[in-house]
C-alpha cells in the first residue's frame, strides 16, 4: 500500500504562523505535526510514503528529513508540485493526481491530510477498508460540539455505513459525523480521480467535493473513529492542540 501525505497547502488561516513555515512542520509539543502522522504509519502494509509539498516550502521539508529519525525514513519520498503561492496552488485533489501519475501508482492508496492529528490507530480502519473493497472508505469523526459542524464536511450514513449524503460546511447539518482527511482508495478506483478532475476542475482544492462526488457516482463507506482527532485549521485550534494533544 502507498501513502500520500498532503502537505502542499499554505495554511493561510494560520497566518502569521504558517506564512514562512510549512503547516505540517509546525511543532506540537516537542515535534512537527508530520512526525505524529508518520508514527501512525508504522505498519507492515505500508511500503512507500509520498509527502507532497509546494515548491515554496520544499527546502524546509528537505531540512527536516535530513534531521529526522523516523522509522519510515527509508520508505519516504519528498515531492513538490511546483506551486509557489496560494494563487497557483494545485489543490488537494490535483496534488493526489500529480503524485499518482508522477510515481505511476497502481496500488491501494491511503491519503492523509498533513494537518491531521489523531490518537486512534489506523489498523482498524484499514481492516474495515479492506472488507469494503472494491469500494472507497473514509475515516469519520463524531463531533460533540454541534456549533462546530459548520466548519467541516458533514456526512450521513445508511445502515451499511455507506456515505449517502455529504454537506460541505453546512448551516443546517444533517448529522454530527464529519469527514476527516483520511481516505482509502483501492487500486481499482484511483483512476476515478482523473475522471473527476476532467469534470470538476474548479473544485480541485476541496477534497470534500471529491468525496461528495464519489458518494453520488460510486461507493464510499465511512468508518467512525473512537478516539480523539484534531484538525489544525486556525491559530485558536493550534493553540488548543498544543495544550490538549
């Protein structure tokens, strides 16, 4: 299985903290965010990890990589997408497509957003995802604070845990389940990304729009995580995570 960690965004909602430093390299407690993610990938099924950055911050990832003592160092490959500013960013979905084509990926694919922090193991999700093949799968999180639902992609499941509705930052959410940026795309389904981009180029920056499209044009199942998950979207959340994580 291949893994793509999405770290090419500019984290504009975290300015000024992320104005001169890659969001995934911001420290939480004693280490960068991305190292917490890599620790969760200490799994025998993972054979390669691609970290996709933008060109502006690529040298920072190279510096971090040289100093890193990660167990996964031999499996990691750093890439950049040639983007130099928020104005010419590719967007999350195009970043995935970029890595797939550049590296000629034909394996099952695990996607993780570079600003995700979570306590749960990925193993139960991967077992779930394998059981749902050839369908796609996503990790969901039950949000207790209903007022915060409007900041996320809200999903609704049927009795078989299939995602049947997706609302992006809704004012009137239909459930309290949100989509985290952790997805499993089987090898047979990764070609759908290019198919989607041909039809919805303007939505390439929003991976939630792709998940909604999958729910309408294919099958994607939701696995609800039982332990804590954090999204580092703004300075207040970053400060909270540094105290809570």
